[in-house]
C-alpha cells in the first residue's frame, strides 16, 4: 500500500515537471518567435528608412514673367562737353599769363603772351627781303618795258627783249616768295598770343613767367587746358546681354557721391553700334545739362538705366543655375518625381534673379540650389512648403 502511494506520488511529480517543462518550452518558443519577428520588423524599417533617406529632398521654384521697371546699374565716366589742351605754336619764353585755374574765359580771350625775339628778328629780315625783292622787280619791270618798246622799232633783237621779260617774271616770283615768307612769319609771331579756342573754364595751367617754350605737342609742353562744362558727356560700357535693349533716347538717372540723395536725369544720345571684341561691351554716351556748373568733369557717377520691360522672357532665382561644360542648365522636377536637365540661354542678370530667354516653360518646377551630382532620371522628393504662419509664430515667440 505504501509502495503504491509512493509510485503515485512519483507519477504526479513527473507529470507536474513535464507540465512545467512544456510551459517553459512554449514560453521560450513564444519569446524566440517574438525576437525573430522584432528583428525582421526592425530590419524592414531600417531598409525602408535607408531607402527614403537615399532620395534627395529638393526645394523648387516656378519661373516668373519679367516685369516692368528693369534697372541696369553701371559705372560712368564724366567728361566735359569739349575739352582741349593748349600748346604753343612758336618758340620763346613766357612773358606773362593772364588766367589761372577756375577762370571763365570766352573764345578769343588772351590767356598768355610769349616773348619770341628770334621770330621777331626773322620777321624783320623777311620784310627787308620783301622790300629788296620789290625794288629789284620794279627796276626789272621798267627795263622790260623799255626793251619791249625798242623791239617795236627793231632797235634790239627779240632774244634780248625776251631775256629782259624773263628777268622781270623771275623778279615778280621772288617778290611773291618774299611776301609769303613775311606772311608765314607774321602768323608765327601771332602765335605768341595764346588765345582761348572756345568759351569755357581753365582747368589747368602748366606754365609760368620765364618758362622756355617749344612749339608743338610733346610731353610736358601743355600750357593750359580749357573745358566747356555747360554740358557733360557720360560714357558707359553696357554688357552684351543688355546691348539690344540700349539705344538712343534711353532714360537714365545719375547718382554722384558728392551729391548724396540727389539724382540727375540724362538721355542716351548715341551708341557705338558695335561691341568691343575684347570686353564684349557696347559704348554709350549720355549728355547732362550742367548750366549751373554743379558737377565736375572727371568725377565718378553711378548710372541707373531704365530698361524696357519684356513679357516674353522668364526669370529664375540666380541659385537655380547649373554651370557645366555643356553650358548653362537647370534641373526640373517632372510629375513622377524624376529630374530632367534642361539647357537654357541666359539674358540679363539682375543680381538675385536672372532672365531666361530660351529653354524653360512657365510651368516648370526648377530645383533651387541643385547639387553638382544631380542628373537626368534621378528620383527626388519635393520638400513641403513652409507653413504660412511660420514667420508669425517665430515673431510671436521673439523676446521683447
């Protein structure tokens, strides 16, 4: 009886152990399945995240039609309407000068006098030579007249009469030669009076009393410089991209550093109608009335051209352009989220934006700040636009 009770106890214990072992095995199996499933899920999520992160996220912008009021700003060189250096036409010494820098002069006004003793002596000698030539001619003419009368009576031979006529003609030519020499020296002597060639202002005086003067134009021989500043000429070099829009009559505003806050209206009066082959620029000339002499030749000015508007071209932000060996390009996002590289032709450059003449449609979504590695067929994701009230929220949290 005791042995049967003991066998039953052992059997119950064995069943209890088997039951607990089965429970532990089931729990272990469940934990193993859960661990494997978690790892598979994590790996799937990692793969998915990696795939998503591999897709480039881009920001796009739509092209905008060119609007009115386009402005081109260029540096300008201001020159006098007429400016002339004054050189001496005769040799000598400066006797006296009458005008200094800043003096307003009129056409024909005496600026200085040059003392020319050598020219004076040459002129006196030439006049004496003229008197001698005239006296010789008078005697030769009288002799010729007499011989022509004797020829009528056959008192002299025709050969002798012709000799006397030839001598008279030669003496007449010598008189004319001496007279032209006197005129030449008289004009040369008149150059000792240095005169203003036109109404204007003396902008430079490079001589003084006693200076040795040599005739002609050479280095450091300029006596005066006179400028007509009632009008000013302004020259600018327009880049090739703007040359077609620049023509006669184009309005501009001039800004001068010495006149802050004030602008001056000027008109384009002419262009060179040809591009500089080296700089690829078009030279233009503007004119500005300066009747009150407020502005100075030689000053620097900033020219603001008002270019005509264009509705046939598009504008893009400057940071959308790709500079590649094939030329200028842009990256456009198509409907399937793929990239299409388009070649474009740029027009005018407005700083933050550029004008696109050819190669772009108004509906294209162009990538802003595209990476250099972007190519045709690349898949991208367009970043969502920022919330409209983001700026307001940021302003609301700003510190007072």
